C-alpha cells in the first residue's frame, strides 16, 4: 500500500503545479455488492458501509483530475465447487479501491454543481482470515453526483458510483503460417459494487 501511495504522489505532483484549485473531500455511505463466480466456485459479498477520500485538481473548463481511495469491510460466503467435506467458507473481505480519474462538470452554477466521473485503477480484496491470499484486479469506475457550495471553501456532495473489477482472461499470442503473428485478450466484469454516499469538501483556490 505504501508503494501505491508513493507512485500516486509522483503522478499527481505535476498536476498540483498547474491546477487552478485543489479540492479535498471525505465521505461515507453504503455499498451494494453481489455474487461473483470464479474458476472453482462462487463468492457472495454482502452489502456494507464504505468510506472514502478524494483529492482533486481543477484544470479549467469544468475538468478535474482526481485521485480516489475507498475502504470497506464486508462479510462474504465462498462456495468451493471442488471441495467435498468443507465447501463453504465465511470470510471478511477488506476491499480497497485506488483510482485516478476525471471529473467533469455538467453545468450548474457557483453554488450547485452536478458532475460525472470516470476512473481507472486497482481494486484489492484482502480476506482477514489466515490462509487466504489478497487478490488485486485492474478496475474502472463510473459515477455521478452533485456538489453544493454554501461558501467558497467548504461544500457538500452527494453521489452514486459503480466500481467494476475487470478479470482478464484469454490473453495470448497466436501465429499462423504465411499471415504473421497477432495477439488478443478479453475481459469480464466478475462483480459490480454500487456505492451511495455523501460527504464534505474543502476547496482551496490557487
């Protein structure tokens, strides 16, 4: 996690120099999940609370480059199709998202500012019980919300987001006689997390 934060810091430093304003926000809410299948079983992730932090750099024209971190801990039930004696396992999953994205203003005025957001990054699933490994997936996120600024420096936001970890499979390189070589890959979304949240924003004009 420390190396991830350090890398993000390096990537965001140039944005700090050119940003017209900086926004920092913290929020909390509720996350809706579901079931996901994998090669030898299925995992059912229960709904749970979630909290997150965002750091955004306004680049002008209603565009903000943003770093997002979310954290949640959910109960889950895993079914192992190959196990005969003990096919069911109850686990607590710590789920974290590390995303860099773009937030775009959808109109509004100085007080009420609707927006849409798109992000890419990593999602980590860490079972809290011993004997299980942490899994990390490339993921993307989509969302929309509204910001309300009763003052220039302090505001509030309400938002809805989807986080979609991408499970890559079928990656390979193929060659055919006389036609050269090529490559291909495919991906599937194993599970979708829906987040509904609200929080407070601190804004600093440069």
